[in-house]
C-alpha cells in the first residue's frame, strides 16, 4: 500500500494477508492508517531474520503507533522484539495467523480436520512458497499427502483469481480442495478492535457505533441463515425458488435481481426478472465462470454462481443498489447465503428424484406382481406339459421300443433257423428289416436322451473333464481295436457342472470326431483348453472329413446332416443333444472346419 504522508498509525502485517487488511482499513474509513507488509517467512527456518535490524527503528520514527500483526511467525523474530524498546510498537501475536480472518473456533475446527488453510495473498505466489519448502515435485506431493487432508481457501473476495489458483495448486500437489466464502466482516472487527483501543474517547465512541452496525449485520446473517435453513426442509423446487427470491428482495435494496436456474442437462428452467436477450448471453457464460462470483457493470453489481464444486446449477445477479455504500456488505451476505441456496435446491431436486424413483419402484412392484402371477400360471401349464411329456416318453420307451426289440429278435430267429429255406433275396430283405428296426431303436433312444437332457435337474459339482474324455476314448478304442489313431488329452481340466449331462455331451462330440476321422489313415483327436477373445474355451479337434462352413447354421439342428448317411451313418441327434447340455450350463458351442481338413468344436460353460 502507498504510504500516506498524513498517516499517524501503521499496521505491519504479513504479505499473505495484506489485501484483507487493506480492504478492512478502507471499509472502516481509516484514512490515517497505513498498511505495510513484511515478507512471508512461515516456510523459512525458525528464528531466521527477514528484515534489516533498523527496519522497526525507521518505522518507529515515521509513525506515532505501529501495530505488528502476525501468527506463529512472530515467534521467529523474538530477537527483534527484545531489541525493540520503542514504546510506540505493539506486537499482536495470534496463535494462528488465520484467527483474525475467521476466529479461533473455526480455524481450530479446520486444522483438527487436517485442512491446510490458504489466503488469497498466499495463493498469489503459491509456486514460490512451495519452492521454499525445499522439495521437488514428487516430494512436495508426499509432504502434503502426509500432512493434510485437503486445501481450504478462506475466501474474503479480495481477489477473483484465487479460486483458479487454488485449483491449479490442488492439481499440482494432487489434493482435494474447498472454498469457504467468509467476506471481510470478521477481519474488520479485528482491525477495528486494535485501532479503537488506541484512539481518543470521541473516536472510540464512533467506533463503537460502527461496531454496533457490524453486530447488527451479524444478526442479519443469523436471521437469513435461519430462514434459509428452513428451505432445506421443503420438498418442491418451485417453492424453494420462490422463497429464495422473496428473501433476496427483503434483504437487498437492489433494483436488479436476476435468478437463473439450470437443470441437470444445463437447460434453463427458471428465469426470474430476466429478459430473453440477457438470458441468451448469460447462460453460456455462466457455465464457464472460473470462480464463485464475478463483479459486473463496473463493480456496481455482482453475479454469484449457484452450485456445488464444479457443478453449476444457476446464478443470482444483484445490482443497482439503493444504498451503494453497503455494496460490500450485500456481497458478503450473498456469498454466505449462496451455499445454502445451492444446498436447498439440491435437496429439492434429490427429493423429486427420490419421489420419482419411489413411484417407478411402486410401478415396477405392481408389474412384477402381475408378471409373477403370469409366471405362476405359466409354470402350472408347464408342469402339465412336462407331465404329458413324461407320459409320452414312457410310452415311447415301452410301447414303441418293445415291438422294435421283438422285430429284431424274430428277424434274427428267422435268419438263424430258416436261412437254408430262403433264397438270397429273401435273406437280404430280412437283414434290411433287422437293420431298420435297430436304426429305429437307436433313433428313439437318442430322442429320449435329447428330451431328458432338457428336463433333468442339474446336479452341479466339480467335474474332471480330462478323466471323462480319457474314459470315453478308451471305450471307442475298445469298440474298434484295429483302428490306428493318435489321441491327445490335456490333463487337469476341471469345470463345475452336472457329471452325467457333461458325459453325454462329450460322448456325442467325441463320437463325431471318431466317426468322421475314420477314413484318415493318420487320424488324430485332441482335447484341451485355449483362450478365445479373452475367454477360456475347451475344444475337441479332429483331422477328419470336416464340413462346409456355409452350412454351419444347420450343424446343431436335430435331424440335420451335412454328410451322406451311406458315408457316415448316424441319427442327426448327437450335436443337438450336446448343444442342449451346454445351454443348460449357461454356455456356448461353435465349430470351425474345412472340407477334408477336419473340424474343431469349441465350448465354454457359463461362469467356468
């Protein structure tokens, strides 16, 4: 601050708080007081001298009174204090340097939370202060990570750039931050108390009157915050907005009061006392306001952001005050009300979302009850159908299979006993009848297996697929011991599933591989596990006949055959059965093949 030749008193303060003290002195109308900063040295070694030895002596000769204001840093200049015999110098050492700004209770509250308190003046040179701590980039982050939980800016509104600098510092040291808008009322009371203690009785009376005004303003704060507190109990956003506007009209003598409110999609939903032209200009700008406020119209008014942290939900604009001399007071009061306005609107919106969710939940419950009833009826119908299917299966098993077995037996008897009496054609016909009856029996058996696979309850347990595959391949080798074939089975492959159904599935897949590789003199069958598209899948591979991939969509359909029955006999039910088993386990199966180059069947089983 420039020195005033007419000044009789001097406030010697830390550079970090110079702006606040200057603003407080100006608002108090203390035209005969100079504010002189001393260097910041709270980051320097304890007890280090930061001003020349004759610094206080020179000031003592220039001013009638010198008030030195500081926190713990003043303990670092005890030598200067001891050497000072000038009676016109008084040291006001505070326990913490933020006590004059927000008081002891609030300061201690944030410090107990592990907060690192910052002022606008400190943030003006935050990079320099961090360098003075003597750490490199990673070291400073570790220091703050261990020593504080968050950064807290005590925002007195003396610098509109403080918020942005706080964000830059928070990003650099990787710490969360918070902005506490408190205005200048407390520091004004502090300065007033120091100065009035040394003024004449006439001046003291004047200061008491001014202090009475400040106390009245504090009462206004209490009344406003009490009223705003009731908003948080309201449920409808429109009611909250109406109460906000009513209170602002009561508290602020302003010709211009504009209230803009955005929804979650940044779309304007309220415009009170704003014409369309102004709104069109303000809304895009509002979403980019770097600080909690901005002065407008040549500092005649201000616009305050409504929202939490980075989330802007609106703004309140005040201007053209009936009593412009109270503009700073209006500003401080508005800043304090702003956060509660944000909270009240947020609670109203949360209440609406809750109500909508409850209504949606009730509708869902009603729909679920209806669907449950429909499912109950469907399950009853399904039980009837399953009962009919069980009866049909029993009928097929006994009523159809028994005659087929009789046909097979009697045909065999005819062939054995009456073969000499039959000519060659007659014997051929009997053999055809026997083969057809046997084929029909196999088909019925496979159809019953397919039906049971879809209806059998799953008996889930840990299953060793490798052991099942080895056992099935041994059975196939025993059925055709003359075949020369190379077998490869990966050991130790386990899944969770139904052992009986998994055996049926593997029996069909391995039977296919065995059958379609029969014509290859260097036949090979392999079983193992691999990773496909980030998922583990089992595979059964052969180097047999393969198939045309353009026909792959028919592969797992019942009774669909991709090869002639004369070349490769079968019922066409095996792969359909394997598909049903795998689907019962929540899995998938697919195949990759080429004609005369073999085929590979891949499958996985749900969560396995």
